[in-house]
C-alpha cells in the first residue's frame, strides 16, 4: 500500500523512533508499504517516521533507473564505524523542492536486522553511505536541513513558510 509521505514542517518528522522488539509480519508489511511508497515517489530511501510510523525501520535503493531494484532493508540500524568526510547535495521526500550540500561521513559500517530478524552488516561509501546516514537521522527526528548552517537553515525555513502561505 502506498502511504502518504509526511512533509516539512510536520511535527511527526521530529519525533524519535522506538526500536523494533521482534521482526513480525506487521513489520514486514510496513517494509513492503515503505518500498511501494519510495518507488512511487520516487526516491532512494525512506524511513518509517516519514509515513508517521515511529519504529526504527529504513529502506534504501540506490540502483539507477536502468538497473534492477536492489532494496536494502535495515531494522534498528546503527552506525558502528564512520570515517572520512563527504560534502554532497542531498534532497528528501519529506522536504520537497529543496536540496542543499550536507557534510557527512564518507564511509560507514552499519549493523541492523533484516526481514528475518538476522543481523546484517553493510560497509558503505559514496551515495550508499550518505543514504544510510540520512535515513538513520530520520529515526532520530533529524532532517538533512538540520545539518545546514544557521544562515542556510533560516533561508530554507523562509522559503518553506512562503511556499506554505502560497498553498493557502
């Protein structure tokens, strides 16, 4: 089922998510809904809080349009190692029509559970490392715009307020 993706400034996006105690059929159904919603949007990642579910579940697929899908499911993901520095443009399905350069780690090692409840480890760099960090931030109520300088964040917030006023 395609779910509605919450957008800034929805306060639900700022809430911290709780860990998944057991990977159940309802968690697997959530993952299926997240995948359908992400591919429909389209995006390269989606976190459960972006559809109003405050559980620590993310999905990522950085495969290109001409490549077969390669869905990564990470339940209770944790970055266990990070190094280097990357500074690249990011966007977000919850922050439509806005992108900005964000400083992130260049390489990360992430541990999480898969759909069967087994522990998995990913060593990621480039776009995958950025996507992991971006989606894990969502689980903690952090948006990519929260990483911007004060000036850039204020400019974004003004632009977002103006867009919201024009919709009224």
